C-alpha cells in the first residue's frame, strides 16, 4: 500500500510542478471553472431559466467543449460551432419542410437519405487537408446539428422555435467563452508561437556554441552542476527537432486571433513556419556534428590545436548571428547589429578557409566567388586529417548563411507589415 | 466567375484524388453514413422511440462525435466516453443527494461550487502528459456530464431515471459505432503504424541509394519521366523526417485495439516508436549528405572515380540491409538474410576503409577493433580531397550499423511476443 501511496504522491508532485512551471495553466483551470459556474446560473436563477428553459443545457455543453487553452483555438472552435450549427440548422429545416410536404410515408425516407448523404459529404470533407486545418470541428458540428435537427424534427412540432432557441443558447455559451478567454489573462497562440521560435533560436545558438566548444576544450575540470547545465544546453537542438507539430498547430490557431500586442490582424504567421523549417535544417546539421564529436576518436593533437581557434571563432560568430536574430525577432525591429555580426561571421568563415589552405598539401583552383560559394570551396579543398570535426561546422555555416540572409529578408517583411 | 468555377473544380478534383489514393476514406464515409442512419431509426420506428424517448438524441450525438477513422481511436473515444459519463453521473447524483438534504437555500450553492472545483480539477488533469495521451477525451466528457447532470438536476425531478436513460442511449451509440467500425472493413491503427514504419524503411533505403548513385553517376541522360520518378524517391527521407507526429498518434491509438491479424493484444507498440526515432536519426544524416551533394562543387575527377565503386557498393549494401529489415518487420519473422546482408555491408565498409587507406598520405595508428569502431576509425583517417562526399556516407553507416543491430534485437523480441 505504501508503494501505491508513494506513486500517487509522485504523480501529484509532478502534476504540481507542471503547474508551477507554467502558471497560466492554473489560471486556465480557474477560467474554465468560472465560465462553467456563470453559465450554470441560467439554471439557478428563475428569470434566466424562464427565458431559455431546458435548452440552457446547450450553453453548458458549448462552454465545456469550446473552451481551450489559447485564445486562437477557442475562437476557432467558437466560430466553427456557430457557423456549423446555423448552416446545418437552416439546411435541416429546409429539408424538413420538403419532407413534411411529401406525405407521411415518404417523410422518414427523405429525412434518412438526406442525413446519410450529407454525413458522407461532410465526413469526406474532413479528410481534405485545407478543410481539416481550418474547419474540421465545424464539419463535425455540421453533421451533428443536421442529424439532430432533421431527426428530432420528425417528433417535435415546433421545430423552428427549437432551432432558434438552441442557436441562441449556443451563442450565449460561445460569447461567454470568448469574453472569459480574451479578457482574463489571455493566452495568445500567436505570442506563444513567437516565443517558441525565438526560444528555439537561442537554443540552437547555445547548442552550436557548446558543441564546438566542448570538442575543442575537452574535459576542462568544471564542477558537476555547471557540467549538467552545459549538457542541457547542448541538447537544446533536440527541442528544435521535435517542435514541428506544436509550431504547426500554434500557427493554425494564431490565424484566427484578432490583433493583439505587437501583432496585427494579418500577421504573417506562415513566415514563422518557414523560419521554423530552416531552423530545423540547421538542427539536423548540429545533430550530425554532435554525432561526430561524441564518437570516441582522437584527432591529431597538432592539427586540432591549429584549427581550434578559428573553429571556435566561427561557431561563436554564427551563434552570435542566431542570437541577434532572436533579439531582432523578439523586438520585431531591424537593427544594424545583425549586418555587422553576419559580416563578422563571414570573415570568420574566410579565416577558417585560410587556415585550411595553409594546411592543405594539394593545389586546387579556387576562383573568388561570393561567401556562400567560398564556404563550398572549403568543402572541396579539405585535405587535413581531422576533417570530420571541421567539415560539419562548415556544413553548418552553409544553412546558417542562407538562413540568416533569408531571415533578414523576413524581418524586413515583418517590419513592413507590423 | 469562370475563375471561381475552375477553382471549385480543381478543389473537387483534388478531393477526389485523395479518395482514390486511399479508398478506405470513401469506405469510412459510407460507414459513418450507415451508422447515423441506423441510429436515427430510433426516431422513426415507434416501438424503439417509445423505449428511449427524446434521449435518443444522445445516441445520435455519440455516433457523430465518437466515430473516427481507425478502430483504435474509435475504441479510445468509446471507452473514455462511457467511463467518463458513468463516473461523472454517479458523482453528480451523489452530490445532488447531499445538496437536496441541505435545504433550498444551500442547494444551488453546493451544486455550483462542486461544479467549479471539479471542473478545475478535471481541466488541470488534462495538462498532465500521461493523462492527456490516454484520457483527454474522458476528462472532457467527465466535466460535461457532471455539470449537465448536477445543473439540470436542480430543475428535473426524476434525475436518476434521466441519468440511466442517458447512459443507456450512449451505450447504444458506442456499441453501434464499435460494431460498424470493427466489422465493416476495419482500419486498424496498429496495422497502419506497422505499414508506415516499413514503408519509411523502404523510402530511407531508396533515398540513400539514390542519393549516392546520383552523385557518382551524375547527369546520365535519362528521359524526363524517369528523372522525376527518381527525384521523388530521393525526397523519400523527408517523409521520414516529418512522420513523428503521425507515428505517435497511431501508436497511442494502437494501444487500445484488441488482437487483430498478426498483432497480439499487448503488441510492443513502443518498439515501433523506438525504430521510428532511429530511422529519423538516419534521415538526418541523409539530409546532411544530400546537402553536400547538391552544393555545386566538383571534386577531383580522379579521386572521385577512384572512390565511386566502393561508395556505391557501400550505399547499396546499406540500403539492402534497410530493405531486408523492412521485409523482416513486414513478415515479423527472423530470417538469416539479414545477418548475411549486414555482413556484406560490413565488408563493404572495410573495403571503403582500405581504399581510403591507400589514398591517405599520412600514417595513423589503427588498432583492430569491432566493426563500429572501424567505421569510426575511418572518420579519423580521412585525408583525401573529396572527403565531403564520402564522409557523410560513412557517418551514415554509423547509425545504420547501430540501427541494424538494434533492429535485429527488436525483431527477435517481436518474434517472441507474437
């Protein structure tokens, strides 16, 4: 029994930590409780109950189903629910009118077949990617409402009144949800996405820096705590690798949100996804680099020392560029620091290239080209024994340079729109 | 207007293609239509309607909400719905009994606060990762039912009867859903996951092979169609990179499914996730390799020719290993072919190593170790000018070897359990 108690305690402890890490979760729970309590007032207060009657049930249901963590997803569900319900209700009443004109015998047949075919159509539409991303919930609500109304229309007489009452209670529920979720400590999906992207940039920079530094300094006797902290930073790129799903869903919800904070109504959320993809391709490179470094092989000490300075310099400059980018994206302003750091990074690339040249024993044509091409050239002129360690940083620079130039473009574009 | 018509037509065409690609989607739509029509019989047939009355609505609602594409997700939702509803219903009736004993004044207060606090607790539990994965829907249904029952209990007299009827209609709905989804062309999440993994293995093998082959043969004048086909194969690894989310959700649903086909009840679905992760780390390497190849630099023709044979051999052997693995996982039997191909791959690794040795101009200690360590050694002794192109295949071999040895273990384990 004591084992079970321990398990439960551990579980609760973990759950509590989860809330401490992100207090917004506690607040969200409170918000749900508040919204539900307010909506149940419709039952407890006689004048309100007389207004809507037993249909108040639908308001409660709407609140429970629609209330989500971020404003964006709540809005998405609210809009989908209202549009889906009204469309389906109108259609169902139309079909019901036709069916009621066609005699007692045909009525259930017409109603049944219309439910059958509309259910097929709506279900199929949920498989289409664009519909799935934006109206998945709406399609479900459409089927639900249509079948409920058309089917119960067979037994209920005052169908129109019923539909109207139901719609108004749903509207009450959604309005309440929107008010609570937007006015009390709102959690904006757009802001979350923005923070996620900038945080990931920082993480990338840290792990790129840490990775190369660890390799070249190697087992400097730092204390244990520092070591663990360092290791955690190094693993940062793994978060970047796995953040695709959350980025996608956040961007999807962010689209529904009205203007808030620094973000306009038609903020270019898709650009964030592009940046995310580019960062992931950087992370792939870091992953490969990390694999090289962790494999237990020893390069020649001499060449390693020879190269360590330039490599460290390059990696620190590239991570500087990333961090500058993070700051720029955070502030959404274009600063000249970024151009400066990109320039520094490029000069570091050239330095590394020169060192490699001095090491090389073979000759190769090297036409003077742009920076990116020079980085490529370096790959070509690799002929020193510890290429594994240096090759990947160079490979890494390639997407970094592309990324940074693209990012500058994007930030200017963001600037224009904001 | 004609532009609009064209757009609509394109859209419909795309949707239709989607269905043609995977006819199970059409079948799924038909199944939903069927289940809905059957459940609406409760309204149309007098004896059935007399049995459940207006509560038949809940059966319809259950069918719409619960019916999902795979059996696993349908089962997950059904079980969650039933358990959540019964638990919440029982609790709500208990709270209602207590409240009704405490006088008219306190009744709404007690009901309201209980709704408030239970909503907070249930909402918070949905943030806990393990609960989210398995009981997210159940928690939502719990809040929904509890608040509905306890709130409407204030106005309805025969609460117990109401709850019982509602539960029985929900049971009817879920039973119908399960029957239809499991008996008519079932789509098993487990089988989907299995297929996804084996398909991804094939794709990885194809793109690894294609990548290296393309680099070394270079612009052989094949016709355009063939070219496009080839390019498509090459991009296969990108699917592997992005399949994490679908793997996770499929594995999550597969856990709920009963034994079917070759899969036992407690099939080790988690192993599939592990294999998926390993394949993804391979795909990262291929991504890096691809980046190298696509960058427009020309290695020295001589060394390239010198190395092309061994590299091609190595890549074809490694992709052979992957394909064998795919076959093994498909059949879930252990065959000796895999050992043979792993052996061949290892000898190819050694060959490449030897060629590199003959190229090398510098000496380095090379102690005879196991195969994996030898692959590492190669990385160390790289000293030829076109290392970029060869380095990555070697890097690639590293996880491949690890992967294959791990996979052999896993297949034997799967064998044991199946």
